[in-house]
C-alpha cells in the first residue's frame, strides 16, 4: 500500500492523471480496476470514481508494487518452466491474475501468435500455469482437465499440525456476488461435492506449522484455501479464509500456496499430445520451507 499526500502542484488533478504521473509505468487499466474493486481510499474513504484531487488530500493506493512499477509489462520477467511446440508452463508470481487486463495471459500474449490458459490459479497463488500454443492442444487439455486426467499438486504452508495423509470430502457453495465460497460437511442445495487430499511434507511443532503436498480431485473456486481452513488448517497469508492475527505474526499478506507440479495422467488417447502421457513437470525447489526453520 502506498500512502500519498497531494501537494499544491497537484491540486485539481484527476486521480488517474496524478497516479500515471507519479508512477509512469502504471497502466491506466490497473487504476480503473483498482477503483472497481475499491482498492483506493481518498481521505480514509474507499472510492469508485476518478475523483478530482485537492491540496492535502490523503490517498491510499492498494495496488501492488509490481504493477505500480510496471514490472510485468516486460514478458521476459515471467519464468518459463517448460515449453514445446504445443504447450508452455509459466511460473506465475503473486499479485497477478491469470486472465483479464494486465494479467499473465495478456502480458504473455504479446510474445506468442496463439496462447490460451488451460486452467487458472488465484491472483495471490504462485506457481505453474499451463497454456496451450494452438487450438488443437487447447481443446485436448480442456477435455483432459474435465476428465481429471491432469493431476495438479500444490504446496501449502498451514497453521496447525496436520496428519501424515488425509483424504477430505465436503460440499462447496460459491457466492459469486461476495466472491467467497462456503464449505459444508453435509450435502446441501446448490452445494457441489469437493475432494481434496494432502500429504505432510514437514512440520514445526513449536511454530505449529505444517507444509503440505495438496492434490485437487475436483477443481472448484478457492477449494484448497477454503477446504483446509474448514478442517482447521488455514493457509498462512490467506486474507479471506485464514487469520489476520496469524498473517500478521508470520509477516505475510500473500497466501503461502503454490501450484507446484502437473502430471499428465492421460487415460485415453491424446492425439498430438500423446507424448505428454505420464510426464510430470515440477518446480525445482519446494517453496515456503523457510517458514518452518
């Protein structure tokens, strides 16, 4: 968050003009997106309009530093973990959406003649995102995700001492208006069944932290975050389903959740992608181990 005081020379300027002058690499679309999400405060009040600023106004801007500095405007800053003629896997940083304006997709499309994401991860989840480089590959991979023939593993750093292994089943309801999901142990109307499993990688008994290898068997919005929180294993840094006090204690406001590996567990014919059958692509290092030290 940036806290800015409007000086005499900027009196009477529009918010968008002031911010683009202050941060020359900031994309104007990022400002309008922040306004829509109420991520800008003027004199302590959240605003949604492109207001006129006045001398001594206090502006609080909740746009992450990477976007303010234009870091992701250069697509060379996004690491490529694997690439061939049909697919590419990027290592997405935090504070970057997969789709939309100023997203991983829009940034990387400048580099490719064809590029479409095959799945999504949350803005503050880091790690692997799979893209197709042609329409045939996209159709195959979307079908494989639908049939659960692509296995995704995540690393999560949670508060609480987890079991060695656990298979979780529950029911999830997505409230699109509030952008939040709810978990129930019992089936309810409009709730979908979810399945999540994990293996314990390591833990710190004194800090009461567990590092988990999490597998999604269903792919619902916020599933890992909400499901682990439901069983008293909130992910550190999760501002929606976690704990403000814990996030403050461990000094992080970005959830410690990483899309760590993808296994192409194909059961049926995959046409031009048959060569990927049983191939597993992972990040080199397991993230978040420093929190357990």
